[in-house]
C-alpha cells in the first residue's frame, strides 16, 4: 500500500511539474481527477496530452495544405502606405533570411496570431522576391479576406431574422469597421461596404440616440461616401450634447473640409478657442495643423 501511494504521489508531482514548466497543457478541472483517482486519472491526462499534440500537428499540416496558389480568388488590392515599423521589422528579417524552414516558421506564426492584424506585413511580404514568402503571404491575405466576408455574411443573415437585435447590429458594425480599416477594399467595393456601414450605424443611432460614438461614426461614414444630407444638423446636435468634446469638432472640421468651406473651418477653430475646449496633446497638434491650413487658404 505504501509503494502504491508513493508511485501515485510521484505521478501527480510529475504532472504538476510538467504543467508548470509548460511541457504539457493540463486543463484545470483534470487536476482533482489526477489526485483523487490513482493511475486512472494520470492515464486520462496522458491520453489527452498525446491526443492534443496529434491534433496540433494535424492543424499545422492543414494550414500548410491550404496554401495553394490556385485557390486565390481575390485580386491583390493596394493598401495604405503607412507601415507600423515595430511590426514590419520581423518580416524584413524573414525576407533577408536564406533559410526556407525559418521563413516558413515565421510566416506560420503570423498566420496563427490572427493574420487580419498583420495585413500591412502580409502586403509587404507579398511583394517579396522570395517566391515562397510571396506565395504564403498572398494566399493568407486571400484567406483573411474570405474570413471577413464570411463573418459579415453570417451576421447579415442573423440581422435579417432579427433586425432589432442590438447585439447583432453592434457585432455587424464592428466587423464592417475592421474590414474597412484592413486596407483590402477599394473602388466600388469600398463604397458598397461603406454604405453597409452607414446603414447599420443609422439603425444603431436610432436605437441609441444618446450614443456619441455611433452618431459621430455615422456622420464620418456619410462624409466618406459624400452623402452630406443631414450631416450639419447631426453635427449641431452633437455639439449641443457634447460641446466640450474635441472629437465633435474634429468631425465638424472634417465635414467643412469635405465641403471645401474654409470660412466654416475658421469659425470652428474660433469656436474651440472661445469655448476653451480641452484638447489632448494630439488634439493640439490637430488644431495647429488646421490653423496653419486656414492661413494658407
């Protein structure tokens, strides 16, 4: 009986040690089973560990098998020139490295860590002279774009079934915003998705009339699509509700600039000064920029 308990204690200790040192991944609810059910509990955990490792290996193989250039259905779209230096440095190193295994590993790391957050990196990689890096990047951009459209399509179906569900509308708006900011869209397709964004924000503003975020983003989207009808009235409403918020005046000047109204821009800047509106450090730079623009006009 003593040997039985010693062996059980050693097995429990080994599981805890390996888990702490991240050699194996044990779910928290399994620890009581390992401790209270000698040998059987340990065996169950080992089966789960080996099964998980096998599934992870299969996922990696599936990820690689998806990268077939024939599957690319989307035409590459030019993205904004602004690059995040901290994000692009690792990729530059990957392109320079003359080791296929290392380059492939780095690319797979990007893909596993939500590639939609690395569109600028993938765009740069797609232009690489290295055909392997270029191939993986181009195909992964296609997969990211497909994922955006699948999520949006699914939410559209849910909204058709329940058009007043605020949670569905908010999720739909967030998905559209992320897609619009990704840099994938341009031309007529960009306009279509901007209109989708405009429509969902219109609904959200009506459901949540006191939401500053929804109202200002709705105005911003209307300006982006050159649909100026009602914009000035909504800006005035926002000004009355949140007259001490710099974001309101930013939208106001964005509207005035879109209408090429330098006189209105000057009036808004004067309004900010007269009302002593608090400006963040970024807001002060923004103010100085437009102040200089007014003098140049």
